[in-house]
C-alpha cells in the first residue's frame, strides 16, 4: 500500500496539475469514443497500449477477454456493453487478446481447473474457440480464434446489433504482443491480419 500512497502523491503533485483542464472537463462530460474489452491480465493496460487520455476509453476487463453471448437478465458485462453503446454512443469496440494469456493457455493445454470452479465455468465461454483452433496446444492460434469468437458474441447483444445495423459502430479484433509491444489487427479492412503502428 505504501507504493499506492506514493503513486497517489505523485499523481496529485505532478500528473493532475498538468492535466487539470482535462479533468475539469471530465468532471461533467463522459463521452468516450471506444469501448475496449480486454483481458484482466495486469500486463495489458488499454490506456498505455493505445496512448489514450482519461475519458477516451470505456474499459471492460474479463479473464480471457471473454464476452458472453447475449442472454436476458442481470450481467455486468452485458450491462457495461449496453451502457457504452446505447447510452454513451461509442463509435468503436475493440476486443483485445494478448500473448501469453493465462486463460487461453489453460484451455490450450487442458489444465486442471477443478480447484477454481468459477474460473472453469467462465472459461467454458471459449469452448467454441478451442473447437475452431486447428492445432491443439497452439496458444497464439487460440488467442486469435478467441478474439474473433468474442466479436461474434458481441454482435448478439441488441444494442450492438442495432448500432451495427445503423452503421454507427465498428467492431475490431486485436492481439497485443507483450514482449514486442506490437498490436495485430485481425479485422483489418484488407481482409487479412495487419500489424498496427506502435
């Protein structure tokens, strides 16, 4: 906690004054342009990867960057997607997987998750991704398949479907490479994967 206290002091002393006008605007304006759905992994920091300022990204982080297909009822991920798309009017949604993903590694290698039943249940949302991955144990291929599967799940959400139909929303699938800092766009307009500039 001492590191947090020092970090807060640094923020209040050095960072906040330099962005005081931005925070004054953000105090009354919440209009992010992008919903970023990423993994809960501590090594994947959306604002750092994209160079975004506070207020630009609406962020959902889940283990394995999983997005459940829409079902009626209370669900934090669904509610956050609906709020970002229907209420905030984001124009883009990014689903970002990453290298060395623990969730995808566990699935690719068939790790025993009996000691973590909630994790095991959650990761079943990636069963279709596992089935579509040609080579068992190929974590990078599973990461990519999983990003594409989550984009398909997103399209089942009514708010997303409406925005897509109105051409008011674009879905993007990325894979972040932790070791190199590279970002691969699986949904590049050329129809093939492309590396984005770092």
